[in-house]
C-alpha cells in the first residue's frame, strides 16, 4: 500500500478505533496487535472480495529500499530522515497524517517513520544468515512477529531500512501499525 492503514480505514472495517492518538482519521491506525491486523484483513477481504495480507519481511524491506529503483538510501526515500519520516526528533511525540513526508522511489510513504509496521513473518535473530537470498519467507514458527520501519517515538538509527524489531502477536502499543499488500 502507498500508505499505512489509517484510523479511518481501520474504524470503517472493524467498527472501532483503538488508537491512542485519536481525533486524527488520516493518522495511522495504532494500538493494533499482529492478531488485530489479521482480523482486520479477514474482514476487509470479505468486504472487498479481494485478497489483502501483511507483507513478509523481505517484501517490506525491498519496498522500503525502493525496489529496482533503489538509490541506496539509509531511510526510505532519502538519507535525510527529516524529509523521509516522523521520528522522535521531529514528531512532537505523536503520529501524523499519512503521506506528509516525501515518498520513496516507489511512491510509498512513511516506511521510515510515523508508526512501525507489522510483517507476516515470525522473527528469528539469525534467520537471514541461513536463508535463501532470493525472496526469503521467514522461519516456519516462533514466538514473536517481525516489526519493521521507524516510528514517531524512535531515534533515527531505529528508522533505517535495515533495522529489525519484534513483538509477540498479541502485543500492541501506540507506535506500531501496519500496511497492506494486495495479492492478485
């Protein structure tokens, strides 16, 4: 998706808005666990008669880096985080409406800030040292799910395209949301 799922979209599909930073329908949905994101996707797919899902970690990083159009930036679309994303140095301790910072080479917004994003993969600290280099799918199981991208609450180093996080699938906080991939 061009943007993270917004509070308005989340509320339209689920009937509620769990966000801590409310009264901002164009801000990213947050206070959403991985499990909540999956439930949203099931409802959205039923409503839209399409197939949406979370990106896997490899897809997320490829997209954040600009895909085949990549210019090798540290952050998504820039080496200057002030231009690319909302983080603890410019966010005034809150998320912001999606799409206010510059897009990356693929026209995607907020991949290095605003809210961190759930991926479909289970987390393993050393998985990529032992995986295939062509479209790795992540480990078959685990206890935590992958979270990628920066957040309004993170320092700049944690907003780099390569930075990896993880949380349990039931965990939620006010700096993690998600974006969607549409399968054909």
